[in-house]
């Protein structure tokens, strides 16, 4: 690869963007309905907002139901096993998880509008039209995404009131942006990779880059779910793309701890968006296979005849090869025999994943059988419990809830029910860790593929192909 040429291009692009442009940002996020509006999404957006504000960028914010005072966030926290918390009763009726849920209105400052499609689009269009020529605009989405069974540009943002905005429709919205505005994006939702279609003139065909140039980053491909969207407010548990990407830009993680490494690869004192992405690829132990617009371009560019070239042998000497080796080292895989070791471990972990899933399904079936038997005896003893939302039900809970719950915990099969239900969360965590470990191995293979694609571009690509790739890399290499 012509590293020196690419490095010079990136340096010149960064100099232009920093010296001559004002940075603006749009933050859009939240759930699509109350039950899909987890606390993590709110915390992520607020954290990104704070990072931008610390850099003198006051973002325009669009979130859930806007200024409506009704609850639009749900929080889930562990519930202590006590009569006071009604957890025994909740277990018998299969509500032991929801028993830890609370609801409230969002606490995001400066929200201008709801994300309901009908409300959002006019405001968003006006916002885009008001961005001045030669300014830079960063668009960040923290929320949910919906898949497409067909074209990648049909994946969509899931907006408030269960409305949708597809990647193809979003591209049409960008037509209102002045051609001189540099547009960059960060999409963190499931199936977010479909939004890389924004960089192409034809969102369905791909390859031919749009004018003006656009670039950005996504947590996942157009076909995979991303990590994140927990209802928990324990930020130490978060491993989503936002957590790693913006920590790299911030110089510390969201708990104010030092980073795992310095993301500033060229040691110029600034971390670019691209450097933050590469840091995330190297250090995020999550289920995500994150990607940039230039990486999507490489995959779209690959001519049919190069698909016959083997992805075997020694890797080229470039940044993706270095990343593949680093991720392999983090996972105790030697560079020698790397490909065989990754494939062998993938087979082992996939078998473990299937075993864990089968064990979880069996435990759920057993828990349901025990629960139904216990619930039947409970309702036979207190028929009022079979008619919730009635006066008889309310009276029983007010006057006799302790008696009911003491009866529940005295039953011989209650400990079995409790253990089986608790095992479901344990299986969830084990399965998640296995998925994360699988993703690391799949990431090594993907980085290895990108290493070859980048080298092949410089060996076999046209000057126009190479120029397009370098423009994207230069666009991604802007500091915030």
C-alpha cells in the first residue's frame, strides 16, 4: 500500500477541516415506544452531548417524545428477594423481571423536537438547510434500528410512535444540505451498516460516491444486531459502540478511567474520528463487527475476478493486518497458524453457544411447568389473584399480601422456581459472553479480509477507485 501518499492526503484533509470549518452536530435518539426506550440510550446520548459541549459544540437534540411530560424512559434494576418488594408474588405470575422496572420522563437537556417521523422531518429539514456552507456537520444516532429483508438501504431508524426512516429516505433528506457542508455520521443501532449507503450516489447500487462527499461509522453491518440498548443504568456494564468510540475521542472512558491505549496513532495531540473507530475495533470486547464508510467502500469495490484470489498466506503490511494481529493477541491466538486457530476456536465456541441455548430453553420450560403448578394452587387458595385490577384483588394485596407471600415461599417447589428463573439471567450472561468471544474471532477474519482488500485496491484498482477510497479516509480523519 502507498502509505506515504495516503498519509499525506489524510494530513491535508485534516488541516483543511480544522482551519476553515465550524463544527456543528445533531444528536437524534431514544426509543420507538416506551417499552423500547431503555435507560442506556438516554445515558449514551447525554454523555455524547457533554463531550461535544466540552469542545464548544452545542448540538441540536431530537429525542423520543420531545417536551411531552409523560414517561418515555424505562429503567430496570435488580429487585431484592423480599415480601416488601412482592418478588415472590411476581415470580408466581412470571413478572419477576418487570418487577424491577420503573418509568420516568427523560432528562435530556435542550430537546427541540420529538423523533416521531411526522414531527421530526420538517424540523430536521429546516435544521439541515440552515447549516452554513463550508461548515462540518456530525450526525449521531443513538436508538434502535429495523432490518431489511432485501436491500441494505431499506434498513431504518425506529423513531418515536413506532415510525420509521429508512437509509434511502434519509439520503433524500440530505438533499437539503448545502453541497459545501462536510457531512459525517455515527450510527450505533442494530443493522446500522445499511446507512453507509449514504456515501453513494445510488443508495441501492453502491460504489459511485455521492457528491458532496459523506463519510462515517456504524456499529454493525446492515444484517446484524448491535450490542447495547440495556435498561440497566450501570454504565460499567456497557460495551456498545458509543461507549468505546466516544471514550477514544474523550481521552477517558465514561467512568473517568484511563483508556486501554492511546488512540492518537500519529501522536499529533488530537484523536480523529477514524482513530477512534480503529481504537474501537482493536479494544472493544463486544458483539459488534463495527465498520467505517471507507471499509464499506473496499467491500463494495472488490471486482468479481478478485473474489477468486485466496485470503490465505501472509497478510499485507497495513493497518488492518496490524489490527488483526493485535485482536488475535488479545484473544491468546499466535500469529503463526492464525487462520487455523481462529477457525478451530470458532467451531468450539459455536458448539458451546448452541449448548447454552439448549440448556436455557430447557430451564425455561421447567420453570414454566413449576410456575403454572404453583400459580394454580395459589389461585385456588386465593381466587382474587385471578382477577387483577378489581376491588377484591386490591383488598387482598392491602390486607393480606404478607400472608399470600409467606404461603408462596413455604411451598416445597418455590425454591426450585426461584433457582430456575434466576438461571435464565445467568444463561443470558453466559450466552452474551460467548457471542462476544465469537465476535472477536469473526473480527479477526474481517480485519484480515480488509487487509487484503486494501492492498488489492492499490495493486489492481483504477486511479479513480483509489482516489475515492482516499477521499473517504481523509473525510473520516477529521478531528472533532
